[in-house]
């Protein structure tokens, strides 16, 4: 075999091997990056699939985030009544807000605001003498009072949860707030009973005031 024939046979083979080596050198980094990307994606997917979804709408979640539980709605309302007597304040239900999503575990929120905050809506009562000056200033304060209580109800249970923000009043509480509160039914009964027994009205007022101070 002549040297020319040998060269014609070997050179193309060498060139092919060199081209293959060059192609591998070019593609190797790209293949490595692709494999790493696939591995990262697979790891992320597996981790997200293995991690359980947390339900942030149920009772357990709320109790771990500032809420406290009561056996029933009536028990919660009784607790609010106790707070009202203790601090000599009033809370009025502003609204019952239904759950925005039927899949949520909670079904509704009862939102109670301080009685010295406007609850909104149109007043049905029209003053007969709008020019008459008040003997007692209006109970509503400018800007309202931030104190509020939220009660949440849930599916499948009578247990309710309360978010207590009742201590954030922006006004005086206790005896200084008496004139801005309604007289409770049991207090009215005490007054009636004392007056029927012939107790002087001023002494009745003194008795009720002293009782309120002792509670605080």
C-alpha cells in the first residue's frame, strides 16, 4: 500500500475522532447544567409533594394564633357580658361576616366593637327637637375606639374562638365611663328594689358607684 493510500485512510479517521472530542468538550458543560437543573427541579417537586398543606382556616390554627376557645357561642357572649361589667363598657355587634369561601373551616365572624364607636348604618330615629342641648355629651368619640372582639364559628363543632382586643380602649373605663353605658337589667332591678324599700335615691346612687369601684 502506498503512503498516499495510507494517508487517505488514516487522516479522515483522525479528523472524525478530533471532531468527536471537540463536540464532547462543547456539550459536556451544557449536559451537566441540564442534569443539575433536572435534579434541582425533581428535588423541589418531591419536597413540595411530601410537605403537607397547612389549613389556616380551622380552629387549631386560630388557637395557636392569639385566639382562645369557648364551648359555645352563648358562653362567649356571657364572657363578653362579664368584661362589660368588669370594665364598665359596652360592646355592640357591628356585623356577622360570613366566610368568603365554602371550603374554609370557619363559617362566620361575629364582630363586636366598643359602644363608643359608630357601628355604621342609617339611624331610624329622628330627633323631635334637634336644637335641644344634650345634658350628657354623645357617647361616640371622634375617630372611634379601637377596642373590639371577634368570635369565629366553625363547621362540625359548637366550639367558638375569640380574638380578644377588648383592652385597647382609647377612652376612660370604669366609673368614669358609667354615664356612657346603658344600665344593665340586673342593676335596674336592684335600684327598683332599694327604692321600694324606702332607701334614699342619693344613697342608692352612692351604693351603685361604690359597688362599681370595688369591681375595678
